[in-house]
C-alpha cells in the first residue's frame, strides 16, 4: 500500500517563522480546548467568570464596558469607577504566554516536573518557570487552613532534612532526630482528607504538635496513633479519644487507615525530595500544593484536575499578593 503523504506537510514547509508561530499557537489552543474545555483565556473567562466582580473593591454586578483594544470584554465598576477584565488581579493578568501554555505548565506541575523541564517544554525561561510555580502555589496559599478532619483520624510525624543547614559550612549529619531535621505533622481521616503541616525542627513537643494540627481536627475525633506521648495535648485540645496502634487485622478501617498514613508519609517524602534546593521556609507552600493535588485527584472523575487548577487560578485574587512585590529567589 502506498504511504499517504501528510497533506499539511507542504503547507507548513512554506510558512515563515512568524506564520509558523501563529499556526503552532492555533494548534495548541485547539488541543487545549480538547483537553480542558477551553482554548483561550477569554473562552475560559466567559464560562468561569461571566460576571466578574471588581478586583479592587469587590463590588459585584457591574456594567459591561466596551472591550479592550485586543477585544477582551471589559467592565466598569459602579462603586469605584475603575475598569477591569476577567483577568485583572489574577496570575494571568500580565502573562505574555497564552492559555494553552499555562495549561501545559499546570499539567507538568501536576506531575511535579523539574523546573528546567517545565521551562523547556513551555518555551519560557527558568526564572519565569520559577515565578509561575510560586504564583500557582501562592494562589493556593493557606489552602489547608480550611481542611478539617473528623471521625477517625490517623496521625504521625515525618522528618525532612533541612537543606539550608545541610549547605552550611561545618554542618555534619547527626544521628537520630537531630535539630537539623524539619518535622512535618501528617494526618489523614477515614474520609481520606489529608493534612501536612510544618512542625518546627527536631522531635516536636506536645505543644508544637497541638499548634500544627488542632485547627485541622474536629472535636470528638478518634485518634489512631503510635502511643507517642506528645500527641496527648492535641487529643485533649479537641476532646478526642485515643486508640494506640494495636494491630486489629480484622478491622478493615484499621488496615486501610494504616496503609493511608504510611503511604501519605512516603508520598510526601518523594514529593519533597523531587524539589532540589527547596528552601525550608517554603516547605509549607509545597505541602499545600501536595495536599491540593491529593484532594483534586480524588475528585478527578468529577472534574479533570488541570481544568480545576486553571479555574482556581482564574477565580483567585492574586492582585494584592503580587503587588506586595515579593522577591523570588533563584532556588525553590
Ligand atoms: Zn470597584
């Protein structure tokens, strides 16, 4: 059978560089539309933010104005008089890259791709990739604050090496739970809601564990844990009940819970170790991202996760955050 020529090959060969860029961008928009439902910022905004509130004074239901020079719908606030588009105040506002590129970037972030790989694939610089990653993570800032575990809850601690201390002259690895390790309190309930919170350096006191977790756990929760005494102040604070780990291999909840908390620790560790050079002060931000992905993955059947993350970015006000002129360091 004769090999069929690709009818577009000849056309593409004849294009100039700028025409090829336009074609690539149109193809990317089309593929993005197939993947996440929308190919451009404006298509996504029309669905997710058909009547955006004022990004400055938060006044709702404002007048539709004429469009921007690029044809983007614009509103004028009836309260403060300022004009805005659906992108004003979001992380997309000043982006020179299109929706399809952001979609690609978020997809790579969902796989926890290395920054250099994300930069290469998306055609952006390492510095831009770094800023985008932090913008995505900053948008989810404090995401875990709203999570409250209930009913039956497994808790544990895990330890991460403090990379700053590791790079300090004179640092030497100490044995056991040294002060050079950052403690992360990990919890997961029977409904598979996870929490991962930074809990200071070294082995934590009861007060530190209580401070890290008490706002995340409902009153009257039953705790399953390893009999660590430092858990007691937390359990008392939420009027909980304690069941120390005592293997009951006939209890499917017990087996499932053990597996969940052990797996959660292993996954969080693998996730953190993938981010070379992460600064310890940013660890909570990364843990928030991890927990966000964990929960989004569970809802995946209902809503594809990339679209969900992009929607979150478009609906979240990053205006005041970015106007703080946060300094982005060169390492994570
Ligand atoms: Zn306003």
